[in-house]
């Protein structure tokens, strides 16, 4: 029953984020870009698979992480997005946790939309959830999108989801590889 509550909460947060992404940025930045300049509002979506570790109290265990998300990008530089994924240890993949994040992002080289390699920094809130338990985490990361065509790119990034309670800190960190579309 508690997992249903956690999934309802995650669905509500994703729904609110999608509604905001769809409604708020457009009117605020609704003007056409001149040729060669950054678009007022654009978007991208991505899917990923990552390998890493869960580290706490001097010990680590190998993990994998997969998922996907989307982002509204304002002036080709500042983004806000949401993603959902699953993080689990290699040995017991059924012992994983869901991870839903809402992040801010900064994409470098905003006035160069035709640039192939676009580095970015990201960070925000993560809701971790499993059978009846939810936890609040934060995440930080960075990486690069390499655009093979104007619409399709490859993504590589480092991401660290951090949970802290009672003096103990657990980190779910990893290298993620994926595909990005815009």
C-alpha cells in the first residue's frame, strides 16, 4: 500500500513539473531568434544507462542506473527538467530504488547552437522511493551532449545522488551514457 502512495506522490510531482514546463516558459520568452542566435525556448529529451556505486560509511557496492527525462531550455542556456529512473546493485537488481529528479541545468556556449559538443552542469532535488519508503536526496552532475545531427546526440555525464541522515551520507554516483533528442 505504501508503494502506491510513493508512486502517487512521484506521479503528482512529475505532472506538476510537466505542466510548468509546458505552460510557463513559452509566454515568458515568446520571441523569434535571429538566424544564428539561440532559440528563446527549446527542449530536449534523453534516455540513459549508467554504471557506478553506492558508497556509505567507507564501503561501496557496484550499481547500475537507467531512466529518461526531458528538459525545457531557455535561451539555449538555462534548463529545467525532470527525469525518472531506477538504481540497483549489480548483485541484487530487485533491491533497487526508484529515483525521480527535478533539476536546473546550465548548458555552455548558448550563442553557438550549431556547436557539436555542448557541456552542461546540473543539480536539483531527487525523490528516492521503494516499497513504502520515500527519501529526500539532492543530486549534482555534469557532462556533455555531442550532437551527431541537428536533432540527435550522444550524452555522457557524471551524476551523484546524495542522501544524508543522522551524520551518515550515502552517495549513488555513476557514469551515465545515453541518447539525446531535440
